[in-house]
C-alpha cells in the first residue's frame, strides 16, 4: 500500500511557464547554466543553481548559495511569477519526445513509504550530493525538483487520466526547446481526485526511476522537521515529497556507455585476444556506422577507427542474480576490472560515461579525437531489470540507467509549510 496524495502546488503563471521550466540542476555545470539563463530572469535555474547569480569563484556549498536560492524563490512568489493552487490537486504530466509519449501523475509521495521501503531504491547516493540537496530543500522550505517514480501499470488509472486530458483544457503546453514537449492538466474535481487516490493506494510499491538524491534529501528534511515538531500530526506538508509517477510500460531507458582513456599497457590486438580468451565472441562490424548492441549480453566496442560486435556467449553469467546478470555488471566484472584495472568506476579518473541520448557517434568522435582510447556501447537496462533489483533490495552499479525525456523543474513547487 502506498500513499500518493494531491497537494496545493505553487506553479508558474501560465504566460511565464515556458520561461520558468528548466532542466534538472544536475544535468549541466554552473558555467553551462549561466549561459542557458542569459536574457531569462525567469528560469528556475536561478533557484536550483543559485550560484549562477553569485561570484563564479564561490564554493558551491557556501551558505550564501542556499540563501540566494531561498531569496530568489520567495521573490518569484511575491512577484506573481509563481501562484499557489487554491486547493490540493493532482496534475497530469504528459511528455512527447518524437514518437514516444509518456503520461505521469504529479502528486506528493510519503516519506514513510520511503522509510519502510514501499518506495524502492536501486542506487546508492553520494553523501556530498545528498547533503547539498538537503540544505537546499531546508533553506528554501520547499522541494523544487520532482522525483521521478514508476509503478506497475494500472489500466483503470490510465483510463482515468486519459479521459480527463481529453475532456479538459490544458494548464500548460511547454516547448522545451530541445524537441521535447511538456503538457500539463490540473485535476481539481473532488470525485476524480478520490478515485485517483484510491487507485494509487492500491499499489503495493513504487520505484525511484531517477532522483535518488532528491528523494533522500526530501526525507532527511522531513525527519528534521519531525524532530523539531514532536507533536506533528502526519498531515504536514513536510511529511511528503514532490514526485511524478509513471507507469512502467511507458518509460524509455537509454543506454549508458563507457569510454576508457587508455588500454592499460596493451595494444588492441592483445585486448581482443583477452576478450576472446575469457568468453567473448569478437567480430569486426562491417554494416556501416556505429555498432549498436542488438540484445542483452552484447556490446559494441570502438577503437582505432573500427567498431566490433562483442557477444558474451562463453561467459559464466549467473542469471539468478539480478545484479550480476546486468550488462553493466558483466562489462565491469569481466572486462573493466580484470583487463583495465578499473576497480571502482565511481572514483576512477580513467573512465568516462556518456548517456545514449547523445548517440554512439559521440563515442567514436571522442576516440578519434585522441581524447579517449576505447569505447563500449551497451544495450539499455530494462525496467524489468530495475524493478527486479529493487524488489531484491539490491542496488545497480553506477551509471546503469539514463531516462529520457527528463522532467522539468519549476513547473511544480511543493512548499513544506
């Protein structure tokens, strides 16, 4: 059983929504964000990456950064850039990316569901990133970026949201400027709200697809507020966090590929020989263009101007272990660690990661430039794999999933008081 309730959102004035909506804070650097907000004082990056309005030399974790974020958010509310919904509502959030369409439900998830693991995780968080967002939420007194959740598809909920969207006017229709369209409806009818809440309460669990640090930070702040208010009722806004929940059968996961800076003292012929020795079939790819892996347990490899198709036909793969049989685990455990001495991809300076949204051409470009020596293209991790790992209480290796399209920040704000 899960709790996913309506809430009284703060949201942009309709005429400013396309200017306010911004990519998540963690997909660009501060320097990139400064360029992105030029001539746009309404961008939510002024809140989510408040250092862009301070001296570039400032430490990202300086208290002045959090104070700046809170002051900017309050000013935007005072000036009417954001308005508050008159009552607790749900929202339908539909994203269009080319032919792909996914429809999510915006609401407030329970921190208790997170604590008792009814909201399931599949990644570790980094303490520094978690501490940063905890301070940001606490000082701003608001959750400013939604957590991306998923649940097993529910036909009745899907039908309800589809009917509402068909019969009601859109609240926002935002062109993200990157080929992605974000369409929003407010669900404000009491009977429909009650039906949605009942459907959500029937979910045995939900899964964090993306936003583990934001989720952990929201829960940290909720627990801090509980300690400060020992008589809390449980209905206070700090007991919940902002989220968008999508059915699992609509989500799109891209590959998350690897680039290596060197061959660890070997030449390419030796690398190929080693791969074949441990159980890979290695075939030069002659079909033209990059080698996109055709199925699980297959990989593309690029070096010295040539793509190769690798198949893990002869490897001892434990299919009963949901983590060990992931392609990212196979590559790490059988190739990167033993052949290239990259034991911890989280900390190694000899490896880089490229989300599949950038295309496989980005891999060959960086190798051809001499910046990198070797690239591996992976088959995308599936939602079934993610959920199996979360259900088993295990975690994925780092950089296992890349979800697209990304949710925009600033469309909804969940105030904690």
